[in-house]
DNA sequence: TGCACGATGAAC
DNA sequence: TTCATCGTGCAC
C-alpha cells in the first residue's frame, strides 16, 4: 500500500540546481492535510525563479521581509499573496542564500481535491495553502511533496514563464516546464 | 505616510 | 479587455 508520507522528497532533492528541480517536480505529488483529510495533487506545471539576478524573481528585490524565506534553506514553502486576493505556492531551492525557488502552477487532482487546480492561485486555494504556510518545512507531515507510487513516462514541454513581461530579457528564458498533453496545464 | 503595481482569475 | 483588492517596495 502506498502512503505518501513514506515517500517524501528529501532535503537534497530541493538543494540542487533550480532548473533541474523545476523539471523534476513534474509528476511528483503535492500533499496537504486539512482537517485530517489528505489532499493530493500531481504536479504538471512549474516555473524556475533563479535568484536575485533573475529580474522576474521576487528575490531580485533583495532580502526583504517577504523574500527572506527565498534566501533561507531549501525544502521550505514560499507562499505569497498576489493581486490582493490569490495565493501562489513555491518551494525554495538551491543552496541556502541563493534566493531561488520553483513556482507550482498546475496540478492534476489525485485524491480529495475539490475545485480547479490549473493556475497557481487556483491550486493554492484547492489545496488549502495560504500565506500562513510561508516558511513551512516541506518535510513536515501536513504539507510536503512525495514521489508518486509509480514513475510513469511523460513528455516535458519547455517555454517562457507566464506573466513576467516586466522582467525584460528574463521574460523570454525557457524556465517553465509542463507535462505535454495534460488537460490541467494552466496555459497550453 | 502615500502610492503604483503585481509570478491571477473571472466576468463581460 | 476590464476589474477586484491589498501587501509590498520605494519614493517623498
């Protein structure tokens, strides 16, 4: 029997090159326990945000109260409020101090997930994730990522990131990854 | 202390 | 294409 808590992604998974982590997060499970119910979604879309030099990354503003967690140890959550109403979920990556993270943009519902999960705001809402979870350890028991029961093969599409036109040349970098053909990708 | 602006989603 | 809605970062 498959229990996601017995297959958590280890700290070392996050403490790697951010682009590799973003790519490798596809197909992995995002698990969130709310009121004792384990909600599970399969990651089908993610974007890499490389650090202070990446003009699209929040860490490009430097260390501030909001971005401090991005500069912290890998394997923790960075959750922020966007447009005053939606929450977006990231996982901190790379070496501590690198200011890098991966934004989760879409999930395929697997278990106990109600509502749509295509888009970072929607998936955060469906999984019960908000700003109070920023800084949360992703090796905890109520909010973590895990290897799926079986590693199925899928094709990965790479593209520019969504909604970062303000980031000049960084807007065109191939830092968005998604599962080819998945109907749950936010913007095919 | 004030203000412009989002790593969005929904309505029109 | 327009708008809701508020925390954040930076100008004054």
